[in-house]
C-alpha cells in the first residue's frame, strides 16, 4: 500500500515542488495540504496520513509547537518529518524531543526525501547529514555528558548495528551490510536503545559518532 503523506508548509511553491517530487514515486500518495501549524491536528484527523512533512518555520503556529499539540491531541499519530531551510541546533533538538521522526533540510536531494518518508512510515528516523553533524558537534561541546565509551555495555553486534545507524543506513541496508535479517536489525537497535537509556535511533547515531570519534571500542 502507498504511504499516505500530508504536506504542511506556508510556501505554495514548496508545496507544489513536494507534490511534483512525490508524484514520481508510486509508493507515496499525497492526501492533503495545510498552510500553517494551527491546521495540523484537523488535517491529520481528516486525512489520516502515515507521514507528515512539516515545515519548522511558519508565520502562524510553528512546526515544533504544532507537533507538540498533535502529540497531545491525537491518539494514533503519524510519523512527522520536519523540513527547514537551515539546521539550527536548538530547533532540531526541540523537534526531536517533541517526537519528530526525522529532520531534513529543504535542499535535501529528492531521493533522500523520498527515502526519509518511507523510513518514517516504517518506524525509522532520518536526519540530514548536515543536521546530524551539528547535533554531534553540539554533544562534543559538552552540552550532554558522555561516558568514556558512549556505547559501553553493547555487544559487538549491537555496536556494529549502531555504527551502521550512524552512517545513515536504513534497516534493510544495515541487514545487507552485516548479513542480518531486518527483524534482527530491529531487535539489535531496540536492545541497544534499552541498554543505553536512549529514546530513538537519532540519539543512537549521535552516541555511535561520538564513540567513533573517540576511537572507543
């Protein structure tokens, strides 16, 4: 079945561009549009999307505030991928804490936007490499305390999977790299998150990048 997508952006040109882009993927169906974050909850209830592409900066209700309202109002929530023209760290962190399933720059290559939509629909998180790099630098400046080895306590296989997550690979791609089934990859990710006390694969990616930069093993 096609992934049902809702577009939320105050710029008609962006909406038109996304519609044209997604029309090229038979596995994606745009089911609705909204021009402001204040319309998000009603649009989700009305269109029942699997994934929402949500602009961060809008003149009325911004994307992060709209996402918080959505999380507090709708029981069966779609995955939300945030879109922005820049990757300011506080906004990214606020969006991820609010429950975003991904964070992409608007100039992200079309194939990566489509891949992020499918990943979000499958329960995975995707963050643009530039944005992820900013988050890693944010951690490196001491904004979040880290242990000597950020992946301490993981098995060798869990560590390998975490490193693959940090490389931006989807579960199927990780399985191909490590000769694992998709189910095994999901199980290793879940186990790693539980052992490290993390909430999502974006946090796991940050920890893995930090471990790699420190040469921890």
